[in-house]
């Protein structure tokens, strides 16, 4: 009997060991290495593109070795194989937050495997010079260990509509401790700062910070007529739907590309005017530009305290709403910050379009995708009002950016940047870049130089801001009020400037692809603090259209 029991115990122990697969039982994987290449042929090809901003001078950063992006995580990836990656694909690729959380609760997936999948995928594509997107600037060296800790917790009570354990990438103008915040600029390459307010909000909700995304340098308030997606630190961000053919949109170009290419569950962007709406549209993802003050801007490299805001970029509207709720919180250090209620996920998912009233731009109905989206909405029971708004200029818009950045950037450096950052003013940055112009400013720095030549007074600036807010609100309100509209429908970031100075929210949702395969989106705009309604309308449209599809080469 003793011998039988001993044998049974041995078998039991052997079985237990098999369940807990250890690195010693798995072959160590070959480490993937990125190698620089001769970019000349790729650069020549861009000269044939119609969009002059896509006539590139360089592809990859001259100061960032991509291998350093994932170097600190190589040991974590040593025992994660291509077979592991392919096994996890059906559970992760294109899945929304609730689906991922459900798989984890059911034991089909873990937070560690979810993170390893994305890290492996990022390295797999970003190390390939035929497929790289230059979308990542930094990865969190602790993210796998953090995910492993989350896996030790009881998952039975996890809210499937939460960011708990969800890997999120931040635009690299948002402070995150443990990773530099560069705004794409070499002068900030060692800016190891404390967390931004919204970074802390995500961490309080137990989200996982996967890393930082590339962006237009200084959020595209740097060079004039240059590629929208370029930064000296990250190089040229590329669009997964048309690599070096279509623009990725800016300035949150990397955030749009990483969500589209499934390098993360979701990303965070920032917008002054179009910087969430444009890359979201160009990359066929959902992007929300909220009312100014809904989300804190503390610890974010600024252009304009008047117009700046962070916002979520996701593959679905419901994920966007989940991130929206995670960000919320009044920040006493941000004068624009307000306390608002969370959006109701049940209200959003139970909304339909019957009886809803939308204003559509008559001139845009010549666009077949826009016309098709409007028809789809009308067939779902909505009322459509064709609008012909008067052409309205926004005089002084550039002045707001000039004077705000002249004041706000030094404030960020003084209050939120690392002590190691020597520059203090816009003039300091200009001088620094001139010392090595080919590397630090290959497309010039005309917009920064324009800031220094703008002599607008504080009194004049106040008048400009008040006038633009009045003009832009009148542009929308004339129609919103006359027809009692729920929202005005636009395309991509076509009305981003008006929404910016009106301080109105906007959400953009994929509405299809051109004959060449370039994504286009339908953008919903409404009055301040109407995010709940906008997300509900966007969800209802998404449900009847379902136009987003993953880029073919990144499936």
C-alpha cells in the first residue's frame, strides 16, 4: 500500500509541475535585433506622393536606437515564442476591454500574457524595416513584473468594464515616472519627470502603462509645412494602412498607429486643434476630444492652456467610454479642471438613433463615404437637417498658440520637468536646435521662431480668445439651437479648429475607406459637457456601421 501511495504522490507531483511550465522547460528564444538600413530608396519614393508634407527627408530617428526601446524587457521575452504569440492572437487581436477581461476571468488569458503579447508584437514589427511604424519611443521596463503581480490577485470580482490590468500607451508629451517625457524633442530626451495627473488617475485604477508613443515634435507646433508625424527623437511615424503613403495624422500620430496596429489595447493622445481627431481618423480608430477642463492637463507638455486637452484613442466606442471614466477627477493645480460625472455605460449601449436629430454639411454630401454614413443614420430612424453654414474665418487662432506656448511651456519646465532640463524658454530651445540643425531640426523650426516674433499683448490676446469663442460657438449654435440638434456631423478633423476655440467636445468613429484604402471617419460635435450623449450617439452609429477593420499587413 505504501508503495502504491508513493507512486500516486509522484505522479501527482509530476502532473502539478507540468501545469506550471517553467523557463527551464522552454527553449530560450532568439533575440530579435533591429538594424539601421539605407533609407534612400524609401525617401525617393515619397517624392512621388501628391501630399507635399509626405516628401520625407528621413525615416528613422538619428538619436534613438530601437533596440534600446525593448532592451530592458528582453529577459522577459526570452521564453515567449512565436507559437505562444500565435496561440494568443485569437484571444487578443481587435478585442475590446470587456472581452479581454472576460477571457482573463475565465482563465483563458492572464495579464502577464496580455502584456507579453503586445511587447512581442511591438518588437516583431518595429524591428522589421519593411513594416516598422516608428510608433514607440519607450517601453515601461517594469510592466511585465507589474502584470505578474496583478495575476496573483483574485480575478473573480474584477469589473470587465474597467482598465484594471489593461496595457495602455501614453503619448510622449504626458509625464510618466520611469520613462522620459520628450515631446519628441532632443532637448527633453532626459526629462525623467514625475507622473502627470491623468497618469496617476490611470494607475489608481490599476491600468498598466505599457510605454510611450511617438508624436509630432512639440505636438506639431514646431516646423511649418513639415511631415505631420515627425519627431527628432522618434523619427517618422507611419500609417499601418499605407506605410509611407498615407499620413498618420498629428500630433498624436503614434497613439493612432499603435491602436490601429494592435500594439496595445488603447492609447492616450492630446489635442489642441485636431491632434486626436486627425490621427484617430487616419488610423481608423475612435478618438474623443473632450470639453476643455474635463481632463487635467497638469504634467503634460503644453502648447496652449486655453485649448489643450488629453483624450482616449481606442478601437471601439465602449472602450473610449471606459477610459473616459478612468481619467476623471478634479485637479486643483489646473485652473480649467472641473468635476464631472462619469458617463453611463448602460445608457451608452442602450441608445439607438430613432428620433435623433443631426445636422449634416450639405457640401460634404459629395463625399461618398460621408453620404453613405448619413444615409445609414437616416435609415436607422434619425432626422437629418442639411446645413449650409457661412464661411467663417478664425482670425487670431495662431496668435493664441504663440502667446500661450510662450508662457505655458516655461511653466511646464519650471513645475513639471526634470531638474536636469537646462532650457527655460522658447528662445533657449531655438538656440539649442541651431547648434545641430541637421539632427535636431531637419525641417526647420519656423513655428517656434514665429512665437518669438509675436508681440501680442495680454489685453489683445484676451480679446482674440473671447472673439474666437463667440464666433465658433455661433457657427455651431446657430444650427444646434434652430433645429434642436443632438449633434453636427463632420468628417475627420475638418471642424477641429472650430470645436477647439468653442471648447466643444467631438468624437470621431471609423466610417470606411477610400478606393485607395485610406481610412475616413465620421465626427460628432455637440455643446460643452455633452460627452455622455456624444459617446452614446457614436456607439449607436458604430453598431449599425461596423466599419473598422484591422490593417491587412498587421493582422
